[in-house]
């Protein structure tokens, strides 16, 4: 999935998702699970909007001085006894992880939730080398058993229902009582906890992602609700942190500002259950912690986004609010987007990382309602950037020929206002006359993309321009 994106087939993916009854039931829970809770959490914090501005400004400042903060972070990690590795590509990052695992003699690796691990296709790479990766986030564990990629960046198994999870647990957890009761979610959770506890204790290497890398102290921070990330990084002898270059922030105080909008935007919590800070390997006198500490910082195309129309995307703190509120995501889910990052943020980030030639459909999968931008905790102008990708797709002649010719035809009239007004007056009058008997059209030339899924209403009254002029005359009079 990660190495072979299906983003070029978004339309087929979306059609299949719309016809999946179980998926549609699962997606119907997004509003109750995320949207309403975010509204309530924001309402409880009077300074929420001001905090969004501060979070945006912190990220903008960091991106403007990214090289300096990355250097400072590396210095601090090294001073604490850790190691920082910079990877330009996904392949380099995979190879660095594998080399560290081999040096540790690893046979089993536990993993906290990491979108970077998904981006670089780490699990398949480790398995090919004879190393068993075990996802320990409950959602990631479920989709690993199912052989599926995440469908959401914070709720990777949002597309799966409890009955499906029970079936997967009975299929994979051999040796347990076949008659055991798994009818309630709490019993599924208890079984996963018991199975994973053995994996935590047996792991040679633990791999986590990072929500933040703090330049001031050389600290990596993960924000979780399950505590699996703590066990992943404390119990094994070697801890590997996977992060991308934009995760660095200047100070711990800056992190505190951003955290106040992160959980509220993501899950509607005032704060996540666990906020875990790691600074280097175990020190003399420490009761626990890894003996070896490595941080792998991935570029993979992000530096090419700096100082472009897409730099603002690097402010993203991976809360998932944009996809929770997106009507397109709510209709088709995450797998339809065909790569690691779904929803509006994926519609901007994916073309940046794998190319608009492979992901050009994604920026078009938007109603431009603006809800994604209105809820983004760092105020990323997602609709504007999707328009930029549409422009680039058009300029490179990647959009369908029918679309390009249709826009050229419209542009001919749009550049000639008098002719445009005359043509629209004729078209509206003709459609109103032909459609007056039924009030709608089931088929219409040059509008098959609309009428294939719904009727086209027959015009009522004159053109918009005519109505506008009439209303203005009334207001002036």
C-alpha cells in the first residue's frame, strides 16, 4: 500500500467505498465520535481561537528557521547520549532502522503508532529481513491482523466494527478458549492487552513516532491515550524514534501551547491521557529506559515544500480534524485516498510527496466547503492549496481532456462579458422552456457528470446577472 499507492484510482476506490454497506455504517459514527466532541471541548476554553493563532505562529517561525532548530535538536540529543540520523528518502530511513535492529540482534520489534512508519513501508521491510514487527496501538494492531493500512491518522481502525474485530481475534489468537465471550468491546480490549503484554516483554527494539521534537532539550514527545507508547520505548534495550523534519519545535513552552489545541481538535479531549517525554537513553541511576536511543528524521520531499505555495502544509500537527469534518472523507473513508494520508490534509500532502501525476485526483475530491480550514488548529489554508494543485494538474495537462476543453470553452465566453451575458440568457431561457413540463432533466448534453448521479433542475426565472441587477435597482430605489 505505502510503496504502491492506489491514489491514481481514487474514483474507483471511492465508488467501491460508497457501495460498502459496513463501511458506511462505520463512517456514520464519525460525527458523534469526533465533531460534536471537538465543538464541546473548544467551547470550554475561551482562549481556544487565540491558541490556534499562537500555534500557527510557532510553526511558521520554526519553518522559517528549520535548519537551525534541527541542528540544535541534534546537538542536544547527542549530548544526552543518543544518536540522530537524517534520511533523505523512505529507502534510507528503512535501511537505517534495519541496521539498528540488526546491531541489536532484534527478532521482534514493538511499534507505537507512527504515520512515518506507514509512509516508508517499514513493516514489510522488517518482515523481509526476518524481523517481526508488532503494532501495539489497538487500532494499528487490529488493521495489522487484517492486513490493511490505516483509514484515519488518529483512529486507524475507524472503518472496522466490533463483529469484524471479534472474528479477527478468533482467527489469529490461537490457543485461547474457543468459547470465550468476546461480545463486548471491553472484552476485546482485555484480550488484546493480554496478548500484547507478552509481545512488549519479548521485544528487542521499540519503535515510536513523535508528535514533537524539542530543539531546546533534545526531547521527543508522543501524545497517546493507551500507554502502549510508554511500554514500547521503556522496555526494550533499544528505542528508535521516527519523525519527519517538520516535527521540530523550539522549546517546551511552545509544545505546551500547541498541545492545548491538539487533543481538543483531534478527539475532543482537554488533553490526551499520556504525554510522554523522552530525552536520550537511560542514565546512571534511572530505574528503567532503553540503553540505546536513536532518532531518525525523514525528509522524503518535505524540504522541497519550503518557500512554496505548499509550505503551510508543514504546519500540520496530525490531529485529523480536517478529515473528521470533510464531507468527502465522511462518504468514502480513508482507504479510497490510496496512500498514507487521507482527507483534506492528504489531498495536499500526498501530491507533494508522491507527485501530482499519481495523486492528482485527491485535490479534486473536495467540495471546497472550507470546513477543513475552519477547524484546523494551526489554520492551514487547505482549500487554497488544493486549488494550487488543481492549477498544476491543469498546467501539466494531467486533467482529463474533456475538462480542459470544457474550461477553455467557458473561458472564451468569460473573457467576453457581453457575449457571456447573451449566451447565458439564451441558455437559461432554452433550458427553462424545454424543462418546464417536468422541472428537471435526467440527461443533459455536456453535463453527464452531474446527471449520472442526480437530476439537473430546470432554471426558474432569469439569469443570476439579471436577478442581481434587479435586486440592486430595488435596494437603490
